[in-house]
C-alpha cells in the first residue's frame, strides 16, 4: 500500500473515537463510518459491493451493526486493479 494511503488510514483511525481494539490482539476493528472514510464511498455503495460479493461482508457486532478487520480492508485495497 502506498505511503499516502497508509497515512490517510492512520489519520482517519486516529481521529475516530469509535475504533475498537481487542485486548491482546493487534487486529483493529473498524465500523461503517470509518470504512466510509477509508474507502471514500457511501454506505449504500459499500453494501452494494458486499451484495455483489466484491467486498468482504465484515462481522456482526450487534443486531444491526457490522465491523471489519482493518487488515482485510487493506488487503482488498491492495488487490484493486492498478490505474493505467
């Protein structure tokens, strides 16, 4: 991942008070608001990609809330086709 993308993700997460860090596990979970900021996409677009099977579905953290592993999101970004 480019340094610019990494810096943007780091800044987005540092500015958010809603990031969850699991004790003893270095994996960070992000919520929809953070995901929207990282991907620069709206919630409806993200759910459309999930429905199409082109984006990881995440994990249910409550009856109506979902979280994603930051590492899975970063892997998805890394695997996007490169622009010409």
